[in-house]
C-alpha cells in the first residue's frame, strides 16, 4: 500500500476542526445507554455521506462497512455511543445541555475520532486490501451493548479477523499511548442483596431483627473476602454502591436493599469469589437473625489482549507518535469494559490514548462531573485507528 504514516497524519490534522466540532455537538447532547437515538442518527448519516454501508443492530447500534478495492481480511474498530447519568460541572462552553446526563467517560471523543478514521480510510478505499467494520455500540456503561451486537451478527458477513478499540485516558498526556499484553481489564459480577427482618419500635429493638445493622455487618464482612481470604497479589475488588432501608428514625425497618459489584480478573478466581461472597452474606445474615436474598449477575468477561495484536498496536503507535511515546502498561485495570465480548470472538487489542492537556493544572478522572479530554488528541486517535488497520493488512 502506498499510504504513508506521514501523509495519514497530515490528512488527520486537516480533519481536526471537523472532528472537534462533531465532538462538541455530541458532548452537548449526551444520551444514556439504549436511548442513543439522535447520536445513532448522526453517526449513520456521517458514515453514509462517506459512502460507507450502514446497518442498525441492537436497536441503537450502528455497523459501518467499508470495502476496499482489493479482497482481503476484515478488521473492526469499536466506539461506544452512551453517556452517564452525571450532572456536568465543567463550565465548558460546549457542556452538556441535558440535565443530569454527561459524557464523562470520553465516548463522545471516541465517536468523533472513529468517524475521523472512517473518513481517512474512505479516502483511500481503492487502495485498501480488505474491509473495515466500524462498530458504534450502545450501552457500554449499562448492560453491555457489545454482547447484543454480536448476537445480531456484527462479527459476521464478512467475518471479522481482528478487532481494536482505544479508550481515552485522562491521566496520560496528549501524544502518548499505553498498551499491555494479556489480561488487562476485570471481569464483573454486579450483585443485589435483599434483607428481610422483623420490624419493631426503635425503643424495643429486642422485639425485631434490625436489617440495617445486619446490612452494615455484611458490608464490613464481605471486605474480609478481599483482605483475608484471597492472596494480596490476586486483584479482587468488592464494592457496595447503594444501601436503601427504613421509613422513619424510630422504626426498625423490615427490609434493606444493597447493590454493588464484584471485580476479578476472571478464571477460577471469579467463581471462587462468588462462592465466598454467598457464604459470607448468608452466614452473617443468619447470625443477625435476618433472611438474605442474593442475586449475582454474569456480566462483562474482562479483556485479554492477544499477543500479536498488541505488538501490532505498539508498532503502529510508534509510527504515529514515536517509540518514546508508547508506554508499556504494567498492571491490569480493575475497571470493566464490554470490549471483551468482541475480543473473545476475534484476536484483539484494547489500549489507552492520552487525552490530558499538559497545561491543565488538574487531571480529572473518568466518571467525574469535571471530566474532560483535550481536543488536540482527536487527530492522533483518528490517525492511529487508520494506521492500525493498514498495518494489520500489511502484516
């Protein structure tokens, strides 16, 4: 192929303003998972304007298919569509105009960058020795739109041979990439606990079974699964995010509801922790004289970066950014992402792109109401997406 990395970067820079404007439009109009109606329409129209075939999957998901001028393998690149139920506090001129909803994880950046990459590759379609699928998936932050897209056939017709995704990293400076081989993101198991007890007057607690005290004991006890029942070198996180109970300060409640999430790196440890979790919750509830209903969901499988695809991303990133700006990740994240469903179907790699402006005094984390990304990273992301596809075909 006669497409040089230098020319690709120049073309991406020429699209910078277009991508920036698109990013701001999406940021101002965020939509929650499974409700990305306007975002889907915007993506669909942009792809069609580039002569890219589109298909609707999983309600609001979009698959774009760009077929090159020569036959060959098919590579897929993923972006997410959904925002979070967070009230934005950045004060930016292009801040969210939707009350209580914000793109606080960079999915708006991902959309704009992938559409930029689509335009770059579409401009060279006759030179491409294969096909590209552009996955714009719904509900990454919720129930997992990736699994629904796969069930709808997105990895087939043509069959996807490799799949890639980036995620903006608000702690890494613009112009850097971090990539790691092997298991890089946690598997997740959301849980719900409902405690049933006997209500009583707050002045006579002996006449009831206090579900609030029982819930507090359970929260403390399940932390010992991590601190005392697993190896300190084995990553496990158990978090309780909600605890709802009671109707009055002088009444012992009859019911309490807790919810949270278990995170492991998958495999046998995932099953062991679920077993221990059930045993601890049941035992504490019994000791406190209350009944516990436990629901543990099977959710995201975690992400494993395949060796050859990880090395390919490193080579491509070195071309775009320079060898010194490609960082080797050393520890897996206990965060979750449903990209693992895609990479279980085809060899893949998920990597982090720096989006923190070096001039910012503070770097706010994902899911913060103050989260932001540097628009300077958009042409880098678009060029990197395209370079990875070209190197996959060339390799």
